[in-house]
C-alpha cells in the first residue's frame, strides 16, 4: 500500500466548497491586504490560543524575526536556541543581527534542555527561542524562570505546535511572544506562505503591526524602520475555514499516534514519548533508530514515504560554519540528527495505511 509522507490534496477536496467559497469572497470584495479577513482571523486565532493579540505576518520565519525585533533583539545580542530545528528558526535570529547560540536538547522529548541555559548564558544574551518541535511543547516553566532571573525575553517557535498544550494551557501564551507558521503542511496550513505572532502584551502587538507594514504608525507616517510582511486576505480566509477543523484534525493525529504506539513493536526502533506536561499534537511522528538509513530504504521499497527532520544540527550547516561551533558541542542533538526518522502522520491517513506502515516497520 502506497503511503506518502505528506498529502495535502485530500484535505482540500474534503472542504472544497467552503475553501473555494472563502477564496471567491475575497476576490469579490477585492480587498487583498490588511482587510477584514485578516482582522477576523487574528481575532479568532488569538481566541483559540487564549491570547490577547494575534498579528498576522507573511511567514513563520518572519513571525520569529519580527517578534525578536519587537522584543528589542538586535546586533551585538545573543539568542539561545536549539540546533535540531528547521533552519528558519536560525535564519530569523540571524536576520535581527543577533548571534544564535545553541543549547543541547533533552533526548527523550527532542526539546530544549533547560539545564543547558546556564552554560550558554553570557552578558550579551538577550533572548531564548525554545522550539516546540514535532508538536510537543518544550518544558517552558524552567525556561521562563531562568529568563525572569536574568532579564531575558522568551519568543517560542510554535511553527509545529498549533493546539498543543503545556500544563493544561495552550501554546501561544507561554512566552513574551509566540511565533506561528501556517506553511501548507503544518497542522494549520495555508495555501501559500503565512504566519502570525500571538502575545498578551499590547505594546508588543502594536510594534509588530508597524514592523510588518513598513514601520507605519498611521497612513504615510512611519515612526520605526519596518518591513513588508503581511498575512494576505486570501490566506487569512483559507485559515479561517481551516481553524474550525483544527481540533478535530489534532484529535485524529493523536489517534494515529496511539495506533502506531500499539502496533509498532521493534527492539531497535524507539517510539516518540509524550512528556507528562504536554499535549502533543504530532505535527510529525518521529521514531529513533541506530539503523535509520536502512529503515528508510526498507520503507521506500514498500512505497512508504519517510523524512529526516533534521539531518544536521544547524551549527554543522555550511551557512553557519562562521559561528565556529565545534563538532560535538550539543551531543544529544547530534545523536538525534543521526537517528531520527519521521513516519507518515496526517489526519487524512486511513487506519489501513497506518497499519501498513506499522507492519512494514515491524518487518524491518
Ligand atoms: C520549527 C520551525 N520554525 C520555523 C519555520 C518557518 O516557517 P515558514 O516556513 O512559514 O517561514 C518552520 C517551518 O517551515 C518550522 O518548522
């Protein structure tokens, strides 16, 4: 049975009338940038997260970049994050002019090990960017305590964690600001690039609204240096339709993860763990094995797609060689990079497909 690693068309077909209608409404209104759809989505998404404000922006990378700028991060500062994340986390830090500093991860949850923060702190540290990787919230309480003690800002990267919870509270209100991506394959995905920042801080929200729109304070008056990074009306209208289904889709993702847990039994394959503090939303279902490349080949031969998120700690990417981070600096992240493999997991998978993936892994 063929099981691709991602497949977006069946979701579109299932909600086609609503999605087409939403797009047509924007075309008929012919208001494309900073209009009623964007405002309504910001209201609805803020409410979903339990945050006071949401500010739509052009992408998840821009959400991080602008949130860090709004928090006052800039050249000469250091920002602590993890090396096992999507490269855009670090692109965003880099774009502010600050220097990314890498802290190692907890090998069970793949998220920031807060015990590392002390070791990475310098007088230049300005902010921390924990990443809720694969859909599992990072352990935020010790991160926030550490930030409070040292006067640091926290901007969490929630690109993979729409609807995830930490100690009973939704991601989106756990830091000074939370950055979201609505890249098409995310748990809540647009049909193009899109992103948002949620925050409870009205000052931060106001700065973000200016930063995304050329630094404009009122029409044609620009009080800060800004960018062009807005969530457009078509994407906002699509996201409004999809937001109504996010909870059901996350429940289905969790049900598939539970099915994998019951069905996969292999001495050499470790299944993902859900931390006691977390409601994991399984953006990705990531197993670990020392025989990762062989398992990937084995699945491919059975027409089962898989992916490696991510094959290199970011400090070992060519683009970041100039940071001079020595190999082995974050040993847990390096081990994870060599062992992780993402299996197919999206709400539209059938139980038969899930069982076929599990059987193929068991056969390995
Ligand atoms: C963890 C993480 N951070 C940031 C991003 C960047 O989001 P975008 O592609 O919307 O810029 C992504 C996704 O691509 C991501 O997975």
